[in-house]
C-alpha cells in the first residue's frame, strides 16, 4: 500500500476578486484559456466530460474543446458512444478544465444539444485524413476482439474514398450550454478563490463566492 500525503503544492500565482470580474463568464473563460495556452499548458483544451445514465451512474472521460462561444462549449464524438447515449438520455453534462501551470480550474454544468449538421460537416472536413478514417471505422465504446480487428476496420474504411469526403451520420458535435460556471483559483494555505456564475435570464448571470 502507498499513500501520497507528502505530495503537496502551494498556490501563490494569482487571485480572483469580484471587484475585477467581467459580467459574462464566457469572456472570463476565454481569457483564462488564452493564459493557459501562453503559459505552455501541453493540452490547454483538454476537458473532463462527465455524464450519467438514467439510473444516475456517472462516467467521465477527457475530450477536447473545439470551440467556445457566447452560447457554449463544443466538442465532437461518436453519437453511439457511451457519452453520446448518456447525453441523449439525460440531455445534461458537466465539464472540468484543469490548468496546473496557472493553478486554475473551471467547472461547467449545463444542458447539451447537438450542433447543426452543417457545423459537424465543416469540422469533419477540417480533421486530418487519418482522423476522418478513424471516426468512420471505430465502433466507439463497443467491445472488439483485438487490436488487429480494429486496424482491419481502419484499413477497410480507408479503402473507400467516400469515407474521406462525407461525415458519417453517427458522428458529430455537441454543445454544452452552461447553466453554472465555477472559476477556481488556487490560493495559499488552501484558501482558494471559488467564484460561481449562475444563469438567470437571457445573458444575465448572478455571481457568488463559495468557501474552498
């Protein structure tokens, strides 16, 4: 058995003050993301996506943010994957971004909807050729017998040129439309700053501070 009681970092880089906050959390998120990028985070757009089935059993995985706008957070995946099935059942999800170099995390909770077919088509065609073939070939989240069989699926998909020019119907984008966004800034002695934006009316957000 092992414990990790001695592993500890002190957080002293920044602070989060209500007096200097912007009124829209999406603007603050974009600012923090840009700072994560310039700080040298190796995967600044990586985010944990948490979903749950109808019985409430949760599941989580890391996916990549592909777009953020005033409406929400976009990512792309196989609609028939576990996350796609759970999103279809509940219509809800949560996201977590963690940027250790700036000692920050952002938590997002909201409703999820598919992006337009046109938007999914556009992004699919922007992907590298190998990634397009993988999207077509992989029966994501389903059991397969071996790595060899997966590679054969890939080579079979690659042998059909249409697979490079047409997005499969079972693959596309989702947008998480936030209802709640929490910004966490690490602070000294574990007295972290936690500021929560909660959606009210159209483009209206209430702001509150939580104890760490």
